[in-house]
C-alpha cells in the first residue's frame, strides 16, 4: 500500500512537471511570436541580404527577439501572479483551475530570472560582438572566424566584469569569506551581479518614471485627435497647401549646385507635408473621437497619475512611521492565501493597471531623456545594433519593475511555498483519481 502511494505521488509529480513545462512553453512561444513581429516592424529592410552578413543579422535578430520576449514575460509576471491569487481565492475548489498554483508561479519567476541573466550576460553581448566582428587578422574570413572573435571578446568581458566585482568587494568588504564566496559563480556571483543590475534598473526607473508621467499627456495629445475649438480646419489646410506648392516651386527652380539650400527646402517641405497630414486626419475624425475620446483619455491619465502619486506618498509615510512596513521586515501573503487589497478583485485590478501604467511611463520617460533620445526606433529604419540596445534597455527596466513596485508599495505579493500549494496538489490528485 505504501509502495502504491509512493508510485502515485511520483506520477502526480511527473504530471505536474509536464503540465508546468507545457504551460511555460506555450506562454513563451506566444511572447516570442509577438516580439518577432514587433522587431521586424522596426528593423531596417536594407539589412536583408543573402550573404554572410545576412546570416549574422538573422542570428542577432533571433537573440534580440528572445530577449524582448523575456522582457515582456518579466513585465507580465507580476500582474499574472496578482490575477492568479485572486482567481484562487474566488474558486478555491474548482478542479479546472488547479493547474494555477504556487508551484507554477514559482517556476515562471525562476525561469524569468534565469533567462534574464542569460540574455543580459550572454546572449546580448554575443549578439553585439557577433554583429560587429570581422574575424582576426590572418585568419580566413567567414562565420567561424567571426564566432571565434566573438567568443574571445566574451571571455575578455567576463574577466573584466569579474575583476571589477572583486575590486568593488575588496573596497567595500575586505573579508576573506566574502572574497571566497565570489568563486561560487552560480550561488553567489551571478545573483549578486544580477542584483547590481536590478539596482541600476531601479535607479533608472526612478529617474525615468517622473519624466514619463509628465510626458504621457504630450504623447497622448500627439496620438489622439484634439477637439477643434474655435478653429477652421479647412482654412488651415488651404493655407498649408499653398505653402507646400510654394516650396515645391522654389525647389524646382533651384539648380542642383546649391546643395545647402536644396536640403533646407526639402526638410521644410517634409515638415509641411507632415503638418498637412495631421490636419487632414483631424478633419476626417468623427465628432465622437474629437469631443469624447480625447477628454476621456486625458481625465483617465490624470486620475491614474494622481492615484500613483498618492499611493507612493502614503507608502513613504508608512515607512517613515513604522519600520516593520519595510519590504524586508514584512512577509506578505502567499499565492491563494489572502487578497492583496482591501477592495478585493477591484483593488487587485487597480494595482495591475497602475503597474502597467508605471511601466509605460518609464519607457516613455526613458526615450524622453536626452542621452537616450537616439535610441528611439523608427519603422523600417532601425539598425540591428540599435535594436540590441533597445532590447537590453527594456530588459533592465522590466527586471527592476517588480522590485520598484514592491518598494513603492504598489503590491504586497510574497511568493512563498505555503501549505496551500500542497493542499492544491492533493485536491488535484484526488480529482484526477476520481476522473479516472
């Protein structure tokens, strides 16, 4: 009897592992396909040749797509965990959602952490060096020479980073035990290095998010059609058309020797055409789009920004008054044990909306900074080097999002192995046996 129970437990564990692996693979496959379409939308079409460079670009494209999919997974994991917690609370004994348990959530978080390390320290440096490599002098040119040069550069980069970490550890904590722990790459070195990257990402998020919150109104104003109050669009279109015709006549009358004036006029003509396109779009927009959508979106942005600032301010006051409110001093509820908000499912939905809003605001703020302004991708005109830079930046921001959300008090989710998971597994096993 005991042997039969042991076999049943092993079978249940095997089926759980297969189910979790299948779910993880399907979710990642969906994210990979979406990421591939996003990158190919911005990738420069002139990079598509049928030679050695085309193979290198294709490999770099696949690695960048993998990184972008991992970034999307890191962003979606926190909302997915919050939704899973509320679903398990609402339907605790439902047989058809027993696959949604703490073990699956833990597995997804572990995979996200593993793939983030892999992309950040291996795949993206390999893609960049492989794209820029030409092979060592004296060797036969080809893919093997470029791969050899890339691997050598990766080894040198790893030694450089390892040396920098050792020097930093010696300056901060000159202890023999701490220095020996750096030799343990898997248990200490990589998590420590990834924590440093997450810290940099949190600082970058704290810098970009306020800028993005202020820029969101401007960006949405450019994307939406503003109400035409005391404006005559027909008259403006007529004036801009006359200006376009005048510039076209001046451009046709100039000789090709006046290079500087021709370039100036072409740029001015392009700006006039862009303005004419915007005016025509405003004219074609319906009254509902002009008079209802734009004010509603602006009011919604104002409400979300106000709620975000209010929650952060309340959390800061709690941290100043109560030391136990610190994230390190509290142990929140696990998956399926208690609701994360006093308002139940509505509060959890509000937390998810705020998390997405902060992530979008941080990305907008990142591209609004002067130093990262050149990173903005352009449709069908973005080089692979710039795509790699964008993927690394988004990966750093997405990896720091859960840490910043937890620190600012936007959620209280704590992923811990609880007895709830074992009860869920037992219920799933009993339901499986009854179904058989």
